[in-house]
C-alpha cells in the first residue's frame, strides 16, 4: 500500500489525547468510578497516555488495565473459527462491577474488536457503563457500536487503511492513511 497522507503528527496526537482526557473527566464528573482499559497493543499505549494526562489534570491516579485481543484484521491470523477477534488475556486487577469502564483503542473500524473487548469485560464483572475512547474513527461499522470519545473522525474508503504509529512500538508518533 502507498501512503496517501499523514493525518496526525506527534503534536496533533498529543492534543487529541489531552482533549479526550478532559472529555472523560467532564462526562464522568471526575474519575472516582472509572477504569481505563486499553485494548492491546496501541490501545494499551493510548490508555497509559490518557491515564498520565488524567493524573496531571485530576491530581490523582485513574485505575487502569489491559485486554490482549487479536484484532479482527486481515494481517492477523489469531481468530476464532467464525473469524471474530479472540480474547487472549485480561489484565484488569480491579473489580469492574458497578464501575464505568472506558475501553481505549487506536482505530475504530468494523466494531468487532470492541465487541470482543466488551464481552471480555462482562465476563469478569458487570460495569455500570462501558464507554469507548478511540484516537481515530474511520467509519465502516458492521456492528452498532460508536465511540464516546474520538480524537479524529477520518472518513475512509473501504480499500484504504489507517495506520497508527506510536513511539512505544514504532519509534514515532504519526497517524497516516494508505491506499
């Protein structure tokens, strides 16, 4: 695939993450009943960055955890027999019952990864709410799932691909679109 355009640079990603952190605090009237849960790999990195921003703003730590889910994408092969995302590991050390769980992922596309993450959370407890924060919403939903907090909406064609690079995994912060 050929790079079509760079959509977010490091500064723009930082601004989006800061805005999402403020929106999470405002919508939930603080963070006392909130748990951030990052969907590995880049969603976990984003959740850590969000937690750092929220900690700076609120002057206290937000609880957080991670879900290891093999994404529903053509370039990954770990799937269930019916082609859905496979939940591999849950690293949430807090009781999610009656808490607001905020799932964090890099790109929202078909919604299948988020559905698998919601199932994993529901298997360990019954949160009062599940919210979704994503850096990029690219459209093309196959399930009735929407993000509560979005860094950037980027309408795409089905033959295009959004790639999120993060320093933690890729030595750079950039979001680009490929065709």
